């Protein structure tokens, strides 16, 4: 064991949180990182954050300027924009920040270019690391026409996670995929949900009732999607709902697919809310009667938990993370993403049976009431302790020996 003593669950620690996404970018990675930082502060731990700079804002920021999130320093590293998304570069300043951080453990959120270099640097410094698998980068490359890069991306991701002391997978499907591809030391770690913010009682508030009357003046069933509007989310699947009687459709979120969706879903007369946070986001869920998740490539599906907490029946693809989060016929329905009109049929079943939909909404709320960020955050601290017990893997173990035929250069 290293000189960093491990007293499980009690000792104060310093956590270096390296993330491929951070404010002002809003997505699942950012949301999870913020929840992790909130919990570290709640439990009295220290943290330092290393995150991509925001292209376009970097020139207004001093090179030595350090931001703050809560009580924690936030260090920015150079990044470039790809489809409006900041992509961090594996800059050597990361090594300097990490060495000076005094970290007991590295928490790498959805590691790729930045997180990969951080895990390698942590290994050299003797700092144990936890890699949180969250984004299917290979799938993203395939869906965006970069099929030729998929084998390389998979090898890079494999090497990154092989170099970590511990890899956390968000779902059973992801854990099985990583294990099948030779990534060692994989355990499951889900996500929490704010059950006070996302709550069925919001539906009774005057402003939510007023919003429902504006959207559905005839008392129609309001069916909605909440999340990022990006190609991998496949929100255009909602076009299947055309012609379903007695519904109105709401799409809450922002992203590069907004203009395309306005064209593809024109026949539905969709209400687009734009990106939302906090109370406004919780109110958007409260306006709905049925929640529909469209993306078949989710590693988890956080919006499904938020919908459950809000007391909504959910409809989601029978693929990836949603398989763990939806019990068909109990708290929602799963549909075959490869079957034409399957989403439509699932939604029709709930719209035509409001009593069953209400029972599913109540069951979903019960399902997540114990899945708070506080409980999940304490599980994460236990995983950090496990990584500290394991220690930083030796350099010889940071190349996959199963599942890939060739190693990747150690140069980030």
C-alpha cells in the first residue's frame, strides 16, 4: 500500500476530478461531476477540478486564473470545439496541476483524451485512479460517419480503462461489454437522483397547471422528451407519434439537432422549451403525462430516473442502460429500437390506459426513492477507497492483453 493511508469511509481525502465536460456545457457528464463535487463537499473532503476550457471564452481568461466551483479550484486546460462541444487536449499542464494537487485518488469522469493522460500521469505519480465509463465514444464516432476510426477509439478506451485502478460502469450492459473486451477491475456504479427537486407534488403547483393548460387546452395527454438534442439521442424517433389522437408533444433541451428536429417534427406541433436547469427542469417533467426516451445507445439514462422521481410512466428502448432502469409493465415500457413503430405502440398503450399509466408513475417514484445522490455518493467514496487499496497499477498492466490485437502508443 502507498504512503497515503486508507481508513475506509472516514478519513478526509483530496480527490483530483478530471472531466471531459464541465460548466457551462450541460450534459450527463457535467451533471454527474457536479453531483460528485457536491457530495465531496458535503462529506468534508477536498477536491481539485481539471476540465476543458470553453473555446471562445478562453481568450478572455488569464492563463493563471483559477475558477471556483463551491469551495474547489477549477483548472482549465486548452480545448478545441467539435460540433459545439469542447474537446480537451492532453496538455502537459495537466501533469503539473495533478502533481501539485496532493491528490489521494484521481476521479476520471468519462476519460478520453484528457482523462487518459490524467490516468497515465497519476500512475507515474503513484496516485490510484477511478475511471468512470459514461460516454460511448466509439458509438459516437460510428453514428457521426467516422466508422474507420472506431477500432482505434476502442483500443484507446480499452487502454485508458486498463490503466485505471478501478473502472466504474453505469449499467449491467456496459459492465458486461467492458469485461468481454478485457478491461480488468470493472464494477457497477449507478447515478443518484434529486428526489426532492424531481417530485410528483410539483404537478399541483399553479404555474405547472397553467403551463399544462397552455400546451394542452383540451386536456390532451402530454408526451415529452427531456435531454440533449444531439444526433446520438435520435429524438427524431418521436415522428412516429404523428396521428396519435389526443396528445401534445413537448421537447425540453438544447443542442445541435434543434433546427433539424423542428423540421422533422413539424407535423406534431411540438413545444420546444430550450435548455433547462433546476426548478425549470423539474417543472418541465411535472408538465408531462408520459416520458419518452429515444436514444438506443445510452450507457445509463439519467433522465429516466428523473422521470421516475417525478412520478411519470416511462417509455424507453430495450437497449443499454434503460434495461436496468425500467421494469416493463411495472413502471414503464421498453420497446425494440429496431422495430418500426414500436415506440408509437408503447406510447399508445399508456395514452389509452390512464389508470395503468398512473400506477406505473407511482411505481417509478417508489423505485428511485432510495436512489439519492447522497447514497450513491457514499458508494462512490467506497469505490475510491477500494482504488486506494488496490493502488496505482504498474505500467506493465496498462495495456490490454485481452480483446484487442494491438496496443496503443503510451503517448497521449
